[in-house]
């Protein structure tokens, strides 16, 4: 038979996120504070470095700024919530 005892445990929990581009910060779980997290691992002969790893967070304003730089709009046609004909 196994008996149990209560122990105090310390764990890392997400507390705050900072935008890599503009340094805006927000507490995790804050309504309306939408951040996008991304990760990239450079493969063999990558222009960003063979085996180099990158991780970044962008606030929604900076994500919009990034999307505005694209020549091809990344928005999926089905995701346009302003289109009322799909209801
Ligand atoms: Zn930002």
C-alpha cells in the first residue's frame, strides 16, 4: 500500500509576455492581449544559421504590421468574420 503526503511544489508558470518588436508587455490571461508565439529552427545550410534556434512573440499590432509587409495576404478566405454572406 502506498501512502501519500502533501508537499509544496514550485513550478514555472507563464506570467508575462513581451513583444520582441515593440516591447509591449501583458500578463498572461489578460483579455484582449493577443500575442503570437513562434519558433524556428534553422536547418542544414539555413540562411539564419545551421541549427540556430529562434523564438519570438509578437503583439497583435506588430503581427498586423508584419502582415502588411507581405505581398500575399496571409488571411484565409474562410476566416473573414466580416463576411455576412456565409451565415
Ligand atoms: Zn508589438
